C-alpha cells in the first residue's frame, strides 16, 4: 500500500481470503469499513484541503453578495417584492448547483466501487429484490429493473396517448408502498391533477364527470377514491419553477 493512497480493498480481500482470522474479523466488509475510516497524509491531500478551503471562501463571498443585492432590491420601492423573491430564489439555486458540481469530480474506479458496495450488499442480502423501487407494473419492472435512486427517467410519446395517465398510475402504485411521491405540473392545475388521480384510483370515467353525465354509482366510487387517495403520501405542485421547488419539497418531506 503506497503512502497517501487508499488501499485496494478487493485485492486485499483476495489475498487474505481463506485465513481463519480474516474471516472471523468480518472479511471484506471489515476491510471496507477500516479503509473508509483511515486518515491519509500526503502532499496531494494537503493540496486538496487547500482547494476545498478556497472553494468554501468563494461560496461564502457569493452568499454575502446575494444578501447585499437582495437587501438593495428589497429597499427599492419601485421594484415589486415578487420579482425580488424570484431573483433571490434563482441566485440561491445557482449557488446550490455550483456547490453540487464542485463536489463531483473525475475519480478513480476504486472510489466508485466503495460507493457501489452498499448497493451490492443490499442485492446480495435480499435475493429477488430489484435495483430500483417498483413502478407497480411488472412488465415495466422486468425491462427497467425499477427506478434506481437518483436516476432520471423520461416518459416520451406523441400528444394525447396517455403519458400523464400512465405517470399518475405509477405515482399511485408507488405511493401505496409508503414511498412519498411528488408530482410537478407545468400546465395542468393541481385541482385537475387531483381529479385525474382519484379517477385513476377507481378507474372512473373522467369524461362522464366533466361532461355532467355521471350516475349515482360513479359518484359513490368517486367518494371512495377521494378517501383512499387522501391517505397516500402524494404531494402536488403546479408552480412553474420546478428546480427550486423540488429542492424545497425534498427538504420538507425528509
């Protein structure tokens, strides 16, 4: 093991495998835990520490600059307060993006292996469990292995072929497993989204409701659907500024 470098856990495991003391100590899991808690000293680490300090100082100055400019905007009686709030949100979101980007850099595959270890451990300990969480549709789960955490899945099709209906079906099925779901809409008001959700819950004909031709059975089914959907962890937001709102919603539901 070279000075200032992380050990290769899997190479070490391969070398020590078969030793009774190694197995009783915890094997590969013990090596990974020991490696992750190791403190390394090297010129490279000192340079990285200095770079991190400079980056944090820069971010602090950015925040101070935003605070000063926002104070000036708020004191301007001719500037609508709504514009000031929007401007502040956009600037803060930009800083958050910069911070997130600064924390992700090109790294060696050995580092990625350490990040992958908890995922592999979960798949090993739970045979039959998918990499991501279930969409509620078995055929889709077989093709996609579910929705992995942190991934972006895009549902695309021609207009008026059922993208929103399918998306709402997934939201309903996922939420029924006690996983919180956030629905962001750029064009459909939240009351109409809620109506579509409850109709999907009980397979109610939406057109019969909106056209005024719903019978007594439809209204009874609608009442049951509303009661059922109201207990699910689904959050709907129809405001247009998705990125900043998504972050705020995530913090709220933690």
